[in-house]
C-alpha cells in the first residue's frame, strides 16, 4: 500500500494569540438548506513527519510515516467538504521535536483548504517543547484556528485548565442556532490521593451549566479528550461501532454527564483517547461517542487502521447525523451511519 507524499510548509505565519476574546462568534453559519458539517479527528500524535514511522500497521502498508496522517486528513477534506474541523486532543506527543513545527505540519491540510478548526488538548499535547499553557496559546494563534484559550466571560477567568470554551453556529452573537462546547479534560492528576487521569473540576462544570442555561432551547454538542466513567458502561446500552480498548477513564466521576443530561440541550458528547474505540451509545437520550484514532504515529491495531468521524447537523440543529470513514486500502467508504435528535 503506497501513499502520495505531500509536502506542507513547516513555517506558517501566525495570527495574534486569542488569549483575550471579545466574541465567541467566528462566522460559523448553516447553509441555505440548514446544514452544517463537521469533520472530527482525534489522537493524531503527530511527531516529525517523514522522520517518524507509523505504529501498529501491516507490512503491506509500508512505507508509512507521519505524512500518512496528513494525507488521510487531506483526503477526508476533499470527500466530505466540511464547514469546520474539530480535533479532540493528543494532536502531538513526546516524539515531536518542536511543538510549533509539528502542529503547523499536521494542520497544514486544513489551513491550505481554508477551513476553520477548533481544538481541545489531550493528555499528551504538553509533552513536546511547550507546556500546556503555551501549547494552547499557540493553537489559538494558528492560521484558521478558531480555538479559544478559555471563556471570554470575566467570571470564569479562573477556570481550571486551558481550552474550555464554546462557539456558536448562527448569524451572529445575538442569533445563535447551535452551540459547540469544548472542555479541557487534563492529563495526569496532581492529587496525591488519587492516581491516574485528572477529572473535570467544579469550575469547568459550572461554566458548562451556566453556558448551557444561557442558550436554553438551542441544541449543542460537547467535545473533550478523556472519556468519563459512563463510557465504561457502553455494553449495557444499545451501541454501534467497535469496543476494542478499555476506555482509559479517570478514577473519579466528576458528574459531568449528569449535568449534560439535566441541561437537555447538549445532544451528544465526543471523545478521543482510546484509539481503537469508535462506538456511539445512547445514554439516557444523550449520545456518547468515541471518534477513533486518526494519526499513524499513535498506537492502533494492525489491520484495523485509522479513522475519523463526521457530524452532519441538519434542520438548523434539530437533527444530527454521524458516520465514520476509515483509511483502508485507499477505500474511504462511510460506515456506521446513525441519526439522533
């Protein structure tokens, strides 16, 4: 299996960091038919392009390196023609020599296509040459990035983490039709009494609850990286897709999902982290989904290759379709399509 190697620029002129925002409106609009399409990618684990070999692939897939990830993204953009790209974390990892160069390289196909993108951090993004604050600030400065460093509301200036924000799809600030929520699920916990991954903190949940109440009656979706405890119970519910990894959840349940259910406006949650999981299940009328690992530098299962998820929002936010595409022998047919409202 061979791939066309596409060179993308490593140096891209940056915008000014959006550490202080005045608006959450970034020009996202439904088209004339009331549709809006999102390509969701996750766990790119991009490192150093051609110098970083792929993990967990078949011999028939050689040669393979980081440019297979950018080629896959480029193909998805051409097939789906999304209005927005969202990445649910672990964009880079410890293998990236220079975080800025690697981030510019892996998002270059999206920048080249002039499509806006929004990013949350995973538990590995700070392991390169930038710490967690620096990497999120840099992401907000990248060309075409509409990611925000944290909420614009002064009352949430002390929120835990980096990359907690929301964006609206609509005509302007005063006419929102659909809300996209993003939360930073952190990395390892700093609590000496609890091992493992961090959990959502009260300040983050307060922000989500208050923002959801602010947009009462407007549907939305939530994106973060590390799945919550509810993802461990998937087999007890109706689901589509594959369960091939343990979810890798925190040991503490923050109560985030119960607040999402009480909010009633947030119709689905999308996470990364467990690369080989790509399931969706109906949890008390809220769809909880895994994206699936998109990057070839991250772990996988040989023969079950990388994936991405598409979300097609219809009827001005009243109906949500989702499906996946897999990079398999240059065959990108969509599968596991489902609809929820």
